[in-house]
C-alpha cells in the first residue's frame, strides 16, 4: 500500500516535468495525447493485478446527494475565482459563494436523513479516517497552490522555458522519493501521528523559505525550499493515504477511499481557487500604481490580468518604460507568491496542531462492519 500511495504522490510533481519536456520537443497537443497510452496501460494493469473489492450490500446511487455536492462545490469555487475580478460585493460572487455554502449545508442535512446517502457519515466516527482525511485535504490544497505559483515564477519572472521549469522541480521529486521510503519504514515504529506532524512542520519551513524569494533570488534558495516541501509531501501524503485505507473495513474500502479521494480533489480545487484569488489580488494591488494612464485600456487590462500579459505589453514599449513595467509586474507577482506561501504555511501550522492532538498514532478503531465480521469469524471458529 505504501508503494501505491507513494506512486500517487510522485505523479503530481512529475506532471510539470513531463509536460515541460513535451512542450520543448513536440507539438503542444502532445501533453494531452500522452495521457492516452498511460490510461490504456493503467486499465490493463488494473484488470490483471488489482483484486476485486465489492460491497455485498451495495445501494443505489444517491442522485439528490450527488447533485447537491456537484452544484454546491462548483458554485462556491466559481465565486472564489471571481473575487479578484469582481470584488467581494459583486452580486454574482455573493450569490454563488453563499448559495454554494448553503447547498453544501443542505447536503449534510440530506446525508443524515437519506435512506441511501451518497456518503456514509459513519466513516467519520473513526478518528483515524477523519483526521487523516482532513490532513490530506490540507496537503492537497497546499501542494496545488505551490504547483500553481512556482512554475509561473520560474517561467514568467525568471525567464526559464517549459523544460527548464520542469527540471527545476527535481529537488521536490527527489526529496519526495526519499521521504516516502523513510516515512514508510518509520510509521510502524513511531506511528502516523509523529510522521504527519513532522511533515506539516516541514511544509511550514519550506513555505516560509519560499515566501522570502524575490525576482533575482538564486535557485539555491528556491531549490532548497522545493526540497524541503518534497520531504514534507513524502512524509504526509503516503502516510495519510495508508492511514485512511487501513481504517476501512474490507467491504467498504471502495466507498471509503472514494470519499477520501473526493475530499482530496475538493481540497485541490478550493486550494487553486482560493490561492489563485489571493495571488491575483496581491498582484493587482502591486502593479496598479505603476500602470501608465497613457496606455490603451486593453493594454492596461492585460497588465492587470497577469504577469505574462504585463510582460507582453512591456515588449511593445520603449526601453525605459518597458523595463519599469516589467520590473513592477515581476515584483508584484513575487509579492503575491509570498502571500500564497504564508497562507499555506498558516494552514500547515493549523493542520500540524490538529494532527498532533487528534490523530491516533497507531490504534485502529474498526467500524461496525469490522466488529460484526470479527464476531462472525469468532463464532465460526468456535464450531
């Protein structure tokens, strides 16, 4: 199980590396086509080697719960994304965010009362499942925030091409592989609580270092921050995934892991939306004062949209104003990246405390299905 979860964690930072190589050597559409043979191989592997796991008492799909979760999450994320463009007081932002939260609240009510709920809330009676799921959701939010801002920093601010950007993520990948192996061996000796807490502390350290970079910072600093965050990822993600799967009864592994996976994906989606909005807001605040009123309105909007747009506008200006605008845009982006890093560091700190206090180290608290199965086995053995 540790190998599988380590592989899942490794696949996330490997994406930019593979994508950068393809963009540097082939047609841009290759980054989509490459997924086809990968998926085909994965399907064949699953059919040949993955054992079947089936709930003998499977229930019908809860269409109402599925609709509430889909619309609620989508509306909330859309509202968060629109905040930098429209502002907090915009009616669309308010309606989608408040409406999305209301629908998610209604979903919880529905899940408690429905005869065949989309999500079995009894999973959350298990402290190991609950707090491991919370921890991995936080990790996904942080990770996707980092993978959202760092490649942009390397490419747009420091001028690296796609391939070099991918290569500059190698410190994270190498540290991840090392930490996943070490963490997998230590968790049986000192427990998941210590490993995950240590990982969250490493997230804090790496993010704190990342928040100190500026446009001209040497890669030694950025690379060290990425390596520390790779260690953090290697300690936290495989360990929490294993804890989640290990807390589930055999016939509920599919449903429980699907629930945990949904929480991870929601954490990633909300993370990109929230942190992207924070980045955009900080960038706009930093660059607004340096936008010349003499620029055409379309050019001004391009500068405000993102650093790439600002650099494109700067290329068309005379040398002096172009340099000033480009420097301002790069500084504004770095300020936004620092904001994102500190937000993520704060989340890592909160998660570290929660895990240290609430996550069981080793003890497994079986669900009712496990206890029933154990009782049945005991009766059979006594015959």
